[in-house]
């Protein structure tokens, strides 16, 4: 039987056009009971050359970066 409420994570990254992270917010835990928290440790890093040492929530941030890269590639193909 599946649990209806299970812990999860969501990352929202705001980047500049050059790929520099301007803001990183992560929601962690049982989604209905959680709030987004800002993680300044990612701010100012480039999505292409990010230093993953001593970073929290690596998996969810990496997933968000992958989506940003796909979107950037799609936008370049439209031009």
C-alpha cells in the first residue's frame, strides 16, 4: 500500500541568462506542511561549474538545473 503523504523536495532556482544562480528556494518534507526556505549557499554559482562540496539538497537542485538547461536549449532552438 502506498502512503498518501510522503516526504519530498522541490527546488525553485532563479538564474540569470548567463546561468548564474540568483536565488534558490527549496521545499522539503511533507509538502502540505512545509514552506520554502532560501539557500544562499547556491547563489552566485554558475549552473555549469557549481561547486557541490558541502551543499545540501544536491539531488533536487541538480534536477532543477537539468530542467533549466533543457529549457535554455529549447529556447535557443526557437530563435
